[in-house]
C-alpha cells in the first residue's frame, strides 16, 4: 500500500458518513475503500413509504458512486477480519473470496432483523429491513386485498383483510399508520371490502414508541386509533402459523400477514471477531476505538458506544447516533495521522420525527413537541435535509401522491423466499439501522 488505506465496512448511515467525511479530510491523501453488499446508501426512514406505494425504491437508494466519487466501492459481504494481519476478507456478488489490506479499519456493519424464539415467526412473518422486504410487503398487501375481493368464504376474506404489526417502535408505528391508509386506498376499487381491512399494532411495552418522548407516543397513539388501528399494548405474538397468529392473551387472529418490527440486532459478523461484546455490539471506548487495536474503529449499530451524557449506558441504535459517530470517527482517524486532535463522542438528543402518513406526523425538534400538519412540515423538511441525494425526486413523488391516487398493482419482482426474516442467513446485514 503506497499510501494510507482506510477500509470502511458497511455503507449505512455510519459507514456512509465516515467515508464522506474522510474524503473531505484526506483531500486525496488517503485511499478510502467502502465494502458494501449494494451500490447504494439506503435512506431507511422512508422505507415505509416505499412499502405503501408513496415512493419508488430508487428514490431512497442513493448511488455510492455518485456521492462518494473519490472512494473505491467494493460490492461484497465481509466474511472475516484478520486484525493482526490488518486484512479484511469479503465475498463478491459472484461468490468469489478476496482479501484487502488496510491501515485503518472502520467497522460499520449495521444490523439485521431481531429474532425472538417464537414458534412459526421465522417461517411466516415478514421482516422490514431493506428494499426487497419493502417491495415484497407492498405486493403482499396488495395481493391480500385483491384475493379478499374474490374470496367466497367470509372467514377467508376477513383473514386476508387482517394485518398484524408486531412492535410499536419507530418502524412498526409508521408501518401501521401508513399501512391502514394504503389498504383504505386499495379497497376503494372493491365496494364489498369497504370497511373490512383490519390493522393491529402489538407491543409488550406500556405505550406506543416506548423509547421516545412520551408526547410523541401519545400523538402517534391518537392518530392510530382515529384511523381504526387496534393498539394492543402488553401483548405479544405467542405463535405464528400459516393461517393466523396466537397472541399472548390467548386470542387467535386469523391472518395471512404478520409484519415483524420488533427491532434490530447487530450484524452477526461482529461476533466472529472474538472481541468483547456488549448487547451483541463491539465494545469501543469514547473515541470509537476498539480496545487493544488502535487502528480499528467501530460505529453505528455494530458498536457499543459509551453514552457520555448517560454514564453507564451505551448509545441507542439510531440513524442520528450513527451519522454523528461517523463524523467523529472520521476526525479521530484524521487525528491519528496528525491532522487535528481526537475527540470523544458526545451527543445530545436533537429530537425525533415520526411520519404517520397523510397530513399527520409527530415530532419534537430540540424538545418542542409538535403534531399534525406542523409536525408534517418539520418531518418532511428534516428528511429532505438529511438525504444525501435524490431530494428533488422524493419531493416530486410526495407532490404526486398529494394530487393523484396511488397505483395499487403487484410487480411480483420479489418472491417470499428472497426475503427470509432471518436476514443474517446468508449475511445481508450491512445496511444502516433506523
């Protein structure tokens, strides 16, 4: 290696940000290499809008070649790390193994679906972690409504019109809130189904959005109930079958649709490092360094970053943390080469936004609680500012959705076997977590 080579594993929020910042700081003085399964950065917060027909998938898929033009982007899944030899082994899309060396390594491998030992879930639930899952879910919802319209049996019709979302966190709440609007649009073509779609949102927590400001949870809960979503707190899935879902309350819900949004877990590739873990995430210090390996950094969902604002805790698995950790890691890597001084990662919450579809959102920018149309303006403005590309196309799709009916058709591009709930087998997890 004639000049410094910095290898970034993963191009989600953390990996993309650190690569972009390193390119600015290096100014051509270092080789930046990004290893990622896809050639795009996925803007995950807008994935529910792909699943419900508002946005086309390419709108939230930002080209790495266009936004990181001076970086070398390698398509592949990382299989192994040799920290002593300073090499990374990856498998390319054709299945061939290759090895690349590094001077500095940034592990930003992201996360995969969180699995629980619930019978039948792995076989019958639908995950929600990337473009394939979103496209499959959109087809699945559309297909269930169309098949319900042709069903001659009332029980079958009711089952196909029932949609169960497990997990009332950020993703599950948005999926349920926007999903009910989508099915309301679909059934307009079928008068016999008017009023038939049934959406349920389950969680073992006491309230919707349990990890966010209670005011956000209350605002979201009000919107969900106004739209007819059945919000069942302190309730979980006990068993899933091809014909329905057994709840912890003992109730059996006939359904063909169990949408699994219970959370995420770090990509299993980090477990193969044989390094200390906390909650499945690589232990790092406040400078985002892996202890004992000064040339290795870990950020985002893959890292258990100490939360200096809450001693004894680690930062949450959010895009906000991942993005800011990426910026801090880039500065600390530059400092390791004598450019500036390293700094600890310290982050103060700037608030969250939750898009509930239609004209409704919930937001608390810098702690100010908002709901309804004002929150909608803040939410969409935030997303447009946060996206590293495709802003005009996203805004255009939003405008078209406001004035034209959605196109509820099946594309049939993604079969069910292509989107297993266990998204880590085979390893497909190097995407950012929300």
